[in-house]
């Protein structure tokens, strides 16, 4: 394999294409971010999209190629267990515990998953505004600061954050709720002006489909100072029924292919079955995750009805 510094953005995207269905803008943005990282360019990015749209999967797939990516569940930073210490110390402490060196941490891409949870106003058991305090700490970290990270051994280690690339993932459902509310008010206003109930106004879709801006992030609970340090805002689309079907039929990412390896048995599925699963998953709020849960249920039913442990299992035959 060639040196990652010799990769072009298209090389990184080719790797992502093998396991991430759709989301072309997100794959391009992640590929350019990785390319810049290996050429010493620090940038901070936000990836916004519905649950199950592929935000985390994009960076998990990129991590297969770029081991200096670390993905951390940001929602865990709000726990009272970190009260009295800088909240973001938890990610560095965890990285040290997993064997990361100081040098590796200081030249890494740290991805904070579920970061929108931090932007929601909340208080801890001491009555402190956790959201405001944590975001203030993240602002210092993004700007570049030196921190002393306490360890389980009782000593501390120094980390300089100036060369770390930070990525924030989240659904930020509140942004979309606000846009839908504006859209509904605009539609009601149109009806109130004498339009029929079935009237369709093209302007009604503009509000929800316009790009996410820095102001949207601020309206979604991110501090203005923090939002101002974001270089790129990338929006992932909600997966379509066609996307769901493509996932099901792609041998690299299909839940059926993964379950085949897990159970070491052949699964027989019809095209109608796959289309039905894709359609029902599209109607769920869990995105691509809904595919696996539905198929797993059908696998369990087929195993229960099977007469032996070797024959092929027909999925969905009782539907």
C-alpha cells in the first residue's frame, strides 16, 4: 500500500465508496479533510445528518485506512463523573489508556460523535450549566492549548492541541424542526391567502433544503465562538428507499452478507422481500440501522422454523 501522504482526495473517496452508499458530498468532504490532514493543514468540520444516514460509518470506514482517526462518543462527556476536571480530558485519558502516545494524539483526527447532545442546554447534579462550560473548553481546545491530562496512575501528561483536527458529528434535529415549523407556517399563510388545501408552493421546500449555515449551528445550541472556528459544514441526506435497497444488495455492506458470515449459512431472499425491507426501513427514524434489525428478526424466525443446521434459510416466507 502506498504512503497515505501520496493519496489524493479521490483515493480516499474510492475507499469510502466501497462501504458507504450514497452521501457523495460527505464522502468528498471527509476525503479532502483526510488529504489536508496528511499535508499539515488543520481544519475543523461539522457533519450533520439524520440518525442512520452514515455520519459515523463514514469515519469508521476512513479509519480503516487512516489509523490516526479516533472516534469518541461526546455524549459521555456530560456525565457527572468528570465533574471537577476539564470535561474533554476524558477523550485524551481514554486514548492514553488505549496505548496512544503523546505524539500520536497531538497529530490525530479526533471525531466527536453525538456532539449535538452537548449543545442542548443541561445542568448536572450540582446545578451547573454543563453545555456552556463544556463548549467553552472545546473552544480552547480547537484554538490550540496545552493541557495536563490526569492519568489513572495519579500523574499527568501534557497534550498540545494546536495540530489536532477536530470533527463534530450530530443529527441536530432541532435545526430541522425549526425549518419544518417555518415551512408549515409559510404553507398555512398561503392557504390563508385563499389557496386551496392541495396547493403546492415550491417555496415551501426552500427553507428545509437550503444549506446549513453557521447561524443554524448557533440556533442549534452551539456557542457563536465555537461555530466561528468551524471550517466546513457538511450535510448528509436522509437515506432514500433506493439507498436502502442499494445497501441490501451491495455485498460489501449488506446486513444479509454479514449475517451469512456470522451464521455460516446461506440465506435465500427474493427481490420483493428486499424491496419490502427497504421500504419499511425508509419509514423508520433509524435510517440504515433499521435494515439490520428487521432482517435479524426474520433470520431468527427462519432459524426457529428450520429442521437442521445446514440447509439454506428462506427469509420472509411467512410475510
